[in-house]
């Protein structure tokens, strides 16, 4: 099952528009912006490496993916319900 979410990555360089794809038990963030560092162009977040997903409303719904290695990735995602359903389905198996 492949799902696509429009989102924006929040990083120290600002807000980067892109897409978040869910497929094969991982989320992948992709952007095609030419001026972006390669580190941010293709970020793979495997579900088994995500410790926690937290949500905050600052002006927009912001999801923070907390990884096992201590990294945190923040995204503006408007489809909170669907993201939460994916997590519940994965962790309740």
C-alpha cells in the first residue's frame, strides 16, 4: 500500500515543501528543490526505527518523528488522522 501526503519539512534552513510517502513500513520524504542540501532531499524513516510520533499545533499541525538514534524530524502534515491510523495498524499487529 503506497500513500502520499503533501507536507513540509521543518529544518534549520526553514520550511521545505515536498511529499511524504508511506510504503513498505517506512515513510520517505522527498523534495525536488535544487538549492536544498542532499541530506534533506530523500529522508527515509523506517517504522521500526521510530520511537515516538508527537503532534503539536503551532499555526499548522506539526508532526515530530523521534528516531532511535536521537534524530528528530518535524513536518507540517495536514492529514493527521491517516498518519495515526498507519502507526496504529503497524504497532497493533
